[in-house]
C-alpha cells in the first residue's frame, strides 16, 4: 500500500512510478491503457532479446559516428547485453496487444535499458538528465524501424525451435516408414477401398510432407531477414547520419549471429508487412498438413472393434469418465486444435497487414503476437506428436494381411491381364459373395494359379510394373 515511488513526467504531465521499477512513465500509461490479454511482452523472450540487440547495435553505431559519448555508450551496451542474456525480462510488462504501432513496447525497452544503464553509471533510477531513455537509448531510432526490426529478428530466433521440432517429427515418421515397409494394406480414396500399398509407404508420405515444409519455412525466413533499421519515422531516415542504417544493420548482424540486410527502399519497407504474411502462410501450410496427418492417425486407429483398427496409438490417458476401458487419440486431437488456431492466426495477420495505411502499419503488435503463438504452439505440437504418439505406434499386421487377401480392390491389379469387364465382375462378385477375388478368377479360369500369384506379389501390387 505504501510502496515507495519516484516522480516522472512526459508530455501529458507527471506520474508516480514505483521506485524499484526499471520501467517508467510511458510504460505506466501503457499498463493502464492496454489491459487486454494479461500477457506481457516479457513472456516472449526472443522479442525482448531482439529489442535489446537492436538498441545495442544502435548505441554502437551512434558511438562510432560520434553521436553518443563513450561513457553512455558503454553503459547502454552493458545493459543491453545483460537483458539479451535474460536479465530483467520481468520488467517488460506492456501487454502484447497495444495501440500505437508498438510505441509502448519501444518505450518500455528504452526505459528499462536507461535505468539499468543509470545504475551502472552510479545514478538512481529516473535520473534521466544523465542518461535519457529517448535522447540516448532511442538515439537515431523510431518505433517504426525498431519494432519491425526486433519483431523480424525475434521471429528468426523463435523459428529455430520449430525447425528442430519438425525435423524430430520427420525422423519419427521416417523410422515408422522403415519399420512398416513390409506391412501390406489396402489404400483408400474418399474413404472407400482402393488398391494395395504398404503401411510403410503411408508413413513415408508424412515424412516427406514434413521435409517439404521444413524447406518452405527456411525460404520464408530469408524474406524476414531484410530489415528497415535506420528508416526512423517513415523511411526517410530523418535525424540519422547517412552512414547509420548500414552500420547499425552490420552491428546487429554481428551481435545476433543472424545475417540481416537493409531494405533497398526504407520507405517501402516501413509500411510493407508482406514478409509476415508470407511467413504466416507457410505456418498455415504446416498446420494444414499436420492436421491432415492427425486426421489419418485418428481414422487408422479408430475402433478398436468397430473402426479401421489398422494401427494402435500409444495409450496416454483414460478416455472417459463413464465408459470403462475407453482410450482416445488425445495427442492427434490436440495437434488438430493447434492447427485450427494457426489458421485463425493467419486470418488475423492477413487482416492486420491489409489494414495498414499510407507510410505505416499500426497493427504490427497483433501480427507479432499471432506469429509467436503460431510458432510456439506448432513447435510444441510437433514435439508431443513425435514423442507421445508416433514413436509408439504399432501395426495390426494380421488384420491388415487378411483384409488384403479378401479385398475386392485386388481386382484393379488384374485389369491388364483379364480386362476391365472381367475385373469389374470379380470385384462386384467378391463384395456380394464374400469370396476372394483370387478364388473367383481361378474358378472362372480367367488366369492360372502361377500367373495369378505372380501378379499379386506385394512388390508388384505396390509399385509400377516392368513389362
């Protein structure tokens, strides 16, 4: 109730700020203005790290250009380094969804860095005449180049975990494809029986899907690595040295370990959010494929007595509070729900990008929040799908073999040998009578046993044939 305070001021007046807070009056106003999600920007460590690195690169460039003295430069650099390493993330308290095109996020960063730097210089928090959040920490910068640059860098950081998780899942599917390479089954189109394939072939397609989307995601990252640092307010570079943009970008690449390039036209880059839309589209593509795979896993494991029952998913939890012994496909189900969320996030990002006006898009905070949610949840979904589901899948081999033996779908393989009409008769009669296609073909004398066995070999049924 009697928490000590310090007095700070801005263009709207004076306010008391908690004395021990590293943030200041601009952050205080944001806390009051944006009680939206209850999720602070500090909950995205990649974003806080990226903000600190942008400020560090800017300070280094300003010092090199003779704009920032050595003492303040060193204090700001040291503060940024500590924050990038994980210190004071709990002081980044502004809500992730905010008005002002990210200005409150930028101000929050400026204030925390300034007050930490002041401590290093031996001054109390809020003693801004010695080192100012805007005059010094924000020198040669605007929210409009700091925020999108930090957002892009943070996304590059975050995607590394998703790429690793997707690779783990790809490897899990590939391992199952090898394990099930000899398991013959009936493939399906439109949920109707089609022709034979192996369960290994079915699982190999999932590995290929993951591999393709890993490549697409890497391509999308390349677009994200073009930044507008040095653009300041609208891209004209007002209040900066002509050498600043290139120098700051080079320092940021060095500090982050990410190869970043300045946009050719900073005015265009400051208003254009197309790279975020492109990336979100790739994340949606990944989500759609993951959800389709999970639909397949749920179908293939359905039953066990009144469904497909071709594979068994690992039992992860009791499935019902009323039905004894029931176990549900909970891991594929949770990944389905992640996919639905990512698809919704893509709609949000699309609308936010389209909503930009003239020289700035004011809606990058919701773009960033939506991207981070999609990336985080897809990563978690891939990991739990690999670890808690795919690696433990088993095949019901005897059941699958019997279904192939009695399948009317075998008639398709006989088309080149007995003709379409005879094959159609064999398929329809097999369904009507419950007898096998092979039995009917032999009985009618359409093929001899040796020729029939040669045609119905697994390696012939599941691959193109050699004449």
